[in-house]
């Protein structure tokens, strides 16, 4: 069996066109142009690439972007002061602080300085708590993108066993909450999980968010499983590799996401939806972001 590939390029383009349409609506109806401020501290090369990608996506969707680049030596107090200014600026609807931050800055203190209503990354304790409680919130973009890929491929999660490998605040934990909201039965695995391979083999849906290239091998995958690869690992060869051993696993899975061209693109696209949502007045109602026609890949 050869898995169908859930194409992040196709789905991200669709999500961004949804965002662009909602931007036009907000402009015409309310005179609002959504604006995203991205703060980048230091010169981490991967972060530079991600931030450029986000600015390009904003431009493609008609969202204004303000990229604020600060030197690596910026103090925590200086960063908090910049955040205070952006928090108070009513023309800025979304604020994102690119992670990782230099080691002398406490990321938790920085994230907590973002007003929850501008927290388009969904990283603040308020949005994390709202997600936990099933209340309206900004969900983190990577797990939201994973769910969108599953849904857009027409896979029904109701009653299925989803196994999430990885328990980070950014991916693993929110992914588990989003999967539960869709009535999946969820197991979260991590570095201390006993017989990880056996647990993974029980998964109808397997989400790999480990951060280790080719960690999920074919013997860990149940025939017909849906495999979502969150990993972006740069190999010694300079190429990007996912957390999933793609070629052998795609012989076994029913659906699989590629790296590159998978979850990474969806993360960026979901950020556009969160930014448009952040700019929308409460009275604007449904902006039409839901999956309309699942794509049969
Ligand atoms: N660094 C890697 N991924 C992310 C992300 O989704 N958001 C932010 N702010 N930083 C990141």
C-alpha cells in the first residue's frame, strides 16, 4: 500500500486564500487592515528564514506586517518595553515573538507580556487555559495546522485513537487538546514512555513532534494509519528531514504529510487566519475559515 500525500502546499494556499478573502471583507466593511508585528531578537539563521516566510505570507494575504529586528544583546526589559508599545498600539492586531529567544531572556515572562487578544501564536497562559477549557481562543498554529490537514483530507477523528509523540507546550499538548475536541481518544507519548513503538502501533492517527530526524520508523506504524509529521530537522546533508522515516512509512500509512511541503507551510497559513481573527471586531461573526470541501488526495 502506498499512502496518499496530504499536500501542505495545496492546503496552505487554500487557507491563505480564505485569509485574503476575510481581509478584503474587513477592509470593505470596517476599514480595518489586519496588522501583524513580529519581533525577532538576535540572528538565529532558522528564525530569520521563518520570519521572512511570515512576512511574505502576510503580503500575499493583504495583511500588513511589521518586522522588528532587535540585536542579540537586547535586554529583557528592553524587549518588554517594545512589547508594551505594540500592546498599546490599536493599529497592531497580532503580536508574535519569534522563539527561541537568547538565553538571557525568560521566554515565559515575554510571552505573558503579550495581550491575549493579540496573541496570534496562542502561547499565552490565557489562551492555553482557554484551549484547555474548550473556550474560544487562539490555538497554536502548528497543531491547528495538523488538525486542518487531517480534516481537509476528509479523515474523521471521531472515536479514533490518536497518538501524539511529544509533549511540548507549542505542539504536543495543544495537539492533544484539539484532537480531544474532535472526539478522538488521545495518548500523549514522550521520552519516558515505555515501549513507545507498541503504543504508536495502536494509533489510527499518529502525530510526530519529536524533533529527531526519521525517529518514527515503519515498525511503529499501524497499516492504514494517518501520519502527520511535525518535524523540521536539518540533516548533515543540509536537507530538511521530518521526524518520520518517510519512504518506508508511506508504504504502510493511508495518509502522510511530507517534509518539506507539509505541516510547516500550514503553521504559517494558520498564523494568517489567527491574525485576521485578531483584527476582526467581535460583531463581525463567522469569517468563513472552516474547511468547506475536504480534498480527496
Ligand atoms: N519558533 C518555532 N516555531 C515557532 C512558532 O510557531 N512561533 C514562534 N513565535 N516561534 C517559533
